[in-house]
C-alpha cells in the first residue's frame, strides 16, 4: 500500500517503473553488516540503513547464502523476493500478496535466512514471479503475523514472518523492534537510519520512558496494523491551532483519529481536512492531480510550514523539510521552486473504515519508533502481554529552522516575510463530532431515557383517554324528566348551500 516520490517527476515515474516497480513503490530497504551465525543477542547496529532519496530504506538479507535487498515495511508482514534464490525447498503452495499499489505472486518456498545477526533455518517467503520487482529485490514485512498471507496459506507456524521466527527461536530477545529513518538532505545529521530487533539504539534510551500507546486489535479483512490513537485536538496546523477533524472509524472516539504507522508510505496519507489545514492557507498553493502520485498539494518551496502531532500528551513536531518535499523539479512562472506537500489527501486505494490516517516516512523521520509485539506473535489468540507503541521525538525546532534556511533559502533567513492566508479560505467543516454516525448510533446512548419517557407519556395518555370517556358519558346522560336540547332552526340555509362545482377552493 504505497506511494512514492523521486528527485524529479520524470525520474520519479521512471523510478517506479524501472527500479521499484508498482509493488515496491512505497516500500523501504536498509543495509546490514554480515549476520553472525547462530542465534544470540546481536551487537548494537551502527545505523547503516540505506536511504535512497527519502523514498526507500532498505536492508540486505542473506537468503540461501545469497545477499538480497529488501524494503522495510511495517505495513505488511510477509517476505517476498524476486530472482534466483538458491537452496530453497518447495511447499507446494502458491499465493498472491496484494498491496495498495501492485502485488506480488508466486510459489511459497522455504530457505535459510540470515538477518539481524540471527539465522532462521526454514523461512517461508513468496518467490515473486510477477515480473514487477527488480532482480534480487523484495519486501520484508515487519507487521503482525495476523496480517500474514503466507501463514494463512500454510496454516502453521512454518508460515511465520521473519520477526516472529526470531522471537520464537531466541527467547532471550525482547519482543520489540525499533526503527529510525534518516533524512537525506539534513545538513547536520547524515544518519541514514537503523532497524533493531530486541535492542535499543545507543543514545535513544529515553524511548522506554515515553507513553505506551495502545495498539488497537483490528478485526478486518485487511489484517492487523500497528494502529493507535492521536490525541484529541492532537493535530496542529502551521498556525499552531488544532485542526478540526473527526474520525470516520465506527465504534470509537470521534474526536481522536485512528493512525497506523507504515514505513512503506513515502507521503503520509491524511484526511482532506488535515491536508487543507496544512497547505490551503499557503499563498499560491494548489491541489493538483499528478501522474504517479495522485491528488496532492503543491506549495512554494520557500514556505516554512511547522505542524505537530500529539500522542499521549507528548508533542511531536514535524521537520519543515518533511512537511514539503523539494524533489518535484518544477518551478512557477517566476522561476520559484515548487514543492510537494508531504502529507497527502488520503488516496482511494489507501482508504479504510478501520483507520483515518497513515503516518508514513514524512512523519516517521521525526521519531524513534518502538513497536512491542506483545500478543501479536506467532498468531496467538490468547492475551498475555498487550502490544504497544512508543515514540520519541527527534526533531528540534530551532535546528529544524536552521536546516530549512540552509536547504530552501540558500542560507538567507527571510521567513519573517512569509504569512499564511486568512483562515476564512478553509472549507467550513461541520463541528458535530457525531455527524458521520447513523441515526441509530446517535440515539443509542439515550435509548433508556426514550423508553422511560415513552412509558410515562403512554400512561398519561391512557389516563387522559379514561377521563375524556368518563366526562363524555356524563355529558350525554340525562334524566328522563330533563328537557331535550333545542334543535337547529330549519329556516337557515344548510352549510355550503352556495357551493358551485366549477369554483376552486
């Protein structure tokens, strides 16, 4: 489920077609040192994920003794690779893995995998024969095993994803992964990123003291995501004010958006109201439909936009180099460079009724992400340890401002000259948080009161009818010696005597 961006629109489209292909369009890679033999605690990684233009982050994994390049993807769970992989075993099964963009299909095979310092004797994977992935390239899914199509097809632990196998084969390894994605144009920090399994990256030990965000158990055809809630009024636009937006997910809090963390999306996918709040007030901003990207805002590259997300009452600012990307390669009639908004109105292929927002690379470059798998290991159904997510902010606003001035303004800080348009340009949003609920959902909380009130009204109505009948009977009853009431005067013309058939009333 992904969407990508390269150093120019033409290069971007070519990149999708020739390098990543439709399947890889929004997935990541990262290079690792040669794995140690056997299972055991790995040494701290040196932060050597390979970052290709902030579009993909990849890692090298040994499969059957051969090194292959795999995109990191927390939005899926399975391992897939194209090319000639030696020393594999057949399972006799085939499957197709579907993504928001593209798919991978082919036979399910078993092979020895060396990854993150561990060796997995028989790892199930899809040998992709669709022809859309590059030779010796693929995807390593880091999502929950409940999202694994391979496990469903094999219907046994033999189909477990890579991370689940590592957790099971080495019980001393804590059941969490952690990820940092680097920023290629950061002038101060060339750290490309890192992925660890069961170990905290040096210098980021404070991650364990951050709020533990609940991972919601999603029962849907799309499978389990790493999904949690953004705080109420927890998205702040470039004016520092909360964005007025409500959740579309049924059965949950309407004033808190359901967000999933997906390293496979280049552009974060957000509700239209959020994209409008981020970009519509920027002078000369346009909502365009760009081939290979979809509907997205374009803004002048010299517009410094600072937005913030809140989780567990902790603010996570987004670097202005992520709020917009200067890789489009376009200019306006005056020669000013045009940028793409890093938070894209959610595309049709990415929409779901189980979440509101997909926080991809443009958000994840600003945090150190820790995911504790808890019960989401090896397809467990029982509850022992709840999974959770922790986020540690990595963006310092003062440093981010300096980075922006160096990268976008040629070192000349004239940001005081930039002003947002009035808030009146934004579309009017219905502020009723329950406006997307059905009538029955709206009534449900008040149902006991409605029933009680109806019962009282019904009783009062019966009492009223009883007294009306009694009163009516008393008026009609007369003693035999009472005089009869006077009748109508027969000399009067009957009502409607002047009625004319042709007259209209």
